[in-house]
């Protein structure tokens, strides 16, 4: 008998709960429980207890001032109506409820809302279309769409012991309104565990270069929905997955998180997508990943610094760009066929293949991308002695020759397909007489052409898209065609400066000939104002260069203080500086040309920098002067003073082959650098 009374009492509670909610709120006209089919849109107000203002439409503004009591059952506030005919404000009390409430204002306008307690303040409008398709923010379910309980008259006339629990469960399910929230906290370098945040808020740090070390994630406010996650940790790799608030990562080991995967579990996982993105060292914010996809980096040793996580209704729009949520450092593997050695062992990721300092030519190459996570190919073509550019090959095929003693002279390497969206391919070559040239990328030419120079070694690497250093085509690839006019100062009846039997004219010519030899080896066309101890007038030197229309003019001299001996020492270089008292005699059209003067300054500076770096001599700098050869030459021109002949210690070096070789190489490398720029 007691059990039947209890069951009847349960039915009575259900009946009472289905009666319309009556509000005690005050409004301009009234606030009522929302009715169903007439609701075209409503507002979900997430309220945090602070003074806040919500503009509901162009005519209605709601100001909330705080909870009415500690139970947080209602909120005090004011509502302002401002139209062409009305501008009035009244006090209002708004219930915190899972049901829609109606504010009826003058001129027959109704506004529906639902207010709930939250850590942050936010107002969301849910439209009729969203209610129809079920795509509400935070899974808001309007009262009109929530599962309904059958009228009490349709309930069983007699409730048996066997179905009492079923009736109670039906009531529980039908009255539930889901508002799932994802909550997460991170353990940060030097900070420790931070306070938990939720629903897209940032956890971690920005701009402080601090690593995330561990994370906890959970789902709140909904049953049958959980979360599973795994982190990629420095030195450990991917850890086993954990669930629902458990820690993934390490603490006390100073190990960085590098990537993360998160997915939902439980029967309601089919209703939601979980999106997440990370801020990674040197990459910044990556794209949004979802539902178990990897987010972060792998193979770069880059720390995660922050994370954001959100829940979205199944199939809903991503919170932002989904491009490049995860970057993995894949390998590029390559091997070269080298003179006398044949095929060398494979190397990868920027290591050198070939030889250096042995004078051995590369004859062929194979390049591949093993286990690449993206579709696409690596393609490459080589410039071969007597054949020129060969057709492209790809993915481990041979480019070049073997058994024919033909040198590789240049190469082009590129990426195709999906992988080209995520990586750039960088490469540089070691070329005969040049050494290591500059880096090229993505199909640019690297090496030489028309200069009969062998490739001796190569380095290749993949770099995440847009993350590599700038490259210069001129630094990476040398073509035939530049012309240089060298002017060994003085000569013949004009010995220049002299000291204890040594003549400047002899030293100038010796160094100029070494420069000439190096330039020829690098494919330049070189002209000399004199090749022996002969006299050449100053104007004739410039006339010769102007008639040949060379690209640059370099005059080589040795300095003197004009005394028997001096302690003054060092190297200096000159470019033309306009002096109106000495107008040009044969170069009026170009002497004062601003572009010529600017390039002359650059040429002087580059050669000066190389001479000082290579010799260690005192740097006397560069300066402008009105010397005839730099004024009358129509092309960029410089005059070099390579040391003081009347300084005994400097003179001893200047007249040695080894020091002259160093000077010559520094001058040529400076010229090379100039042509890299122009």
C-alpha cells in the first residue's frame, strides 16, 4: 500500500512540474513564460554576476546590475526602450531559468530570453533557422523544441512497481536542457598549473616563450559525453591517451609539449565536434584541428605555448582557419654519384653529399621523400656537361650520367602536389672555384652555366612553408657574361711609390694578374690596362674601359705616406666624389650619374670589407675622391690602396705570394658579391 502511495506521489510531482512557470519579474508591460510556435528568435544570456549591458536590438537595451541573492535565481536590472515615440527606463528582475521567458514591451514587441549562470558574460541570439536545424550555439534547446511529457490524462491509470522507474526516467530526460562546456588547464614553465578556462579561452601564455608541460581536459554540463586526449612530449613522443580530467604530459621534468590530439567519447559524441588549435614556438597560431587530428609540430623541437579548445554542434563551422594545424618535419633523402667513388651512401635533411677539397665532380643525383604524410612529388633536373638541362625526373630517379665522365654544373629542385602547400625545398651547391654558393629554393637554378665548372657537393632540406630565410638567385647561380676591367696602377716610366728598392707598379701588376686568373676561372671576361711594365696615360685607361663597355672598373694601387718610412698602415678604397673644380674631360655624360656613383660606393665597400676580413689589416675605410680613373670611367669604378709600401712590416707581407693570393681572392669575392646584388 505504501509503495502505491509513493508512485501516485511521483505522478503528482510530474503533473506539477508541467504547469506553466509564473515569473515574478517586473517589465515595462510583462514578462511571461515563452510560448512555442510564435518564437522566431530568442537570446541566451550567459551572466557572470557583474554589471553588464546587453543591446538586444536597436530599440531595447538591457542593463544587469547583479544577482538578487546568493541563490543566483534572478538578476536585478533595468530595461530601456527608445523609439521615435518612446524613451523610458524601468527596473526589472529577470529569472535565471532553463525555460524561455518573454518580455512584452510597448508597440506589441516581444523579446524572448533564457538567462543562465556563467563564468563569463556573453549574449547569443538563436534564430528560427537555428532552432529548426538544431545548430544553436552551445546546444541551446528552446522550450518549444525540448522533449515534451505526455499530458497527465494520457499517463497510465495505474502505475505498477515495474514501470515506476521508467516514468521517472522519462521525466528526467524530457526536462533536461544540454549546455555542454569544455574545461581545460595547462601546466606552464615557471608558472605551474594555471586556473582552468573554458570554451575557446586561451590557456598558457603569449609572448613569454614559456613551454606547456602538461594539460587536463574535461567536459561539463552534459551526461554521456567525455573526452580523450594524448600529447607529444619532448624525448617521449606520443603518450598513451588519457580521459576526462586526467593529466597528459609531465611535470617536474622540464619537458615541452609539442603536439596534441583530442577527441570526444560517449554516446553523445555524435552530436558534437571538438576543435582545438595551438600556439607553437616560431610558428605562432596554427590552424584548427578537430576530432583526434594532430595539432602542433613534430620533429622540429618546438614548444607549445598556448591552446584554445571549443565544442561545436556536429558539422558546424570551424572557429577559424583549418589550414596547417599540424606540421611534421619530414625527411628528404639524397645520394650523389661522384667521380672515382660512384654512388655515395644516402644522407638527409641538409647533410652534405659529395666531396669538398678533393676536386671531384658530381655526375648524377637521386632524391626522394620517404614516408611523406602528404601527396605530391619532389622533382629535379640537372645541367650536364655537353648536354645542358635534362628533363625533370622525380622520387628517386637518376638525373645526370654515370660512366660518361660528365660533370653536373647546375641543378633545379621543386615540390608538386599537396606537399608543396606545406613545405619549401631549399638547396645549395659547392661549385669549382666558387665554393659554397647561396641557397636556392623551389625550382630556382643553383650552380653555374656557361662557365664549365663542376658541382662538387650539395645540401638539400625541407623547410615549413614560408619559414625559411630569403634567397638570392644571383648568389645561388652564376652565368657567363660579366666583364671586368682591371687597372694595375702606374707602370713603365712611372714606377709609382718606391721604398728600399721596391716599386709600387710591380706590386700592383702582380696582384692584378692574380685577380685576373681567379676571375677567369669563375667565368668572367677580364680586360687589363697593362699586362707588363708599360706606360699608360690616365685618360687612356678610362678610354679603354669605356670603349669595351665593361660592367665595372677596378684600379689596384699601393699606398705611401711620402716619407722614407712610416708607422701608418692599412687598406683603403675610393669611389668618385664630385669636385666642381675638376670637371670630367671624357665622361661628362656619366661622371656625375647618381646610379653610377651609388654602385661605385657599393663596389668599394664590398671589396674593402672582404680585404679587411681576409687579411686582418687595419681598416682605413672607404672614401670619395676625384681621382681621374674613377671620374672618367663610365661604369661603376673603385680605386684600391692595398697597403703602405714604406711601412716595413706591411711591405714584407705585400711582396709575398701568399699574401698576394689572399688579397686577390678577397678582391674577387667582393666583385662576386657585387654582381650578386646587381
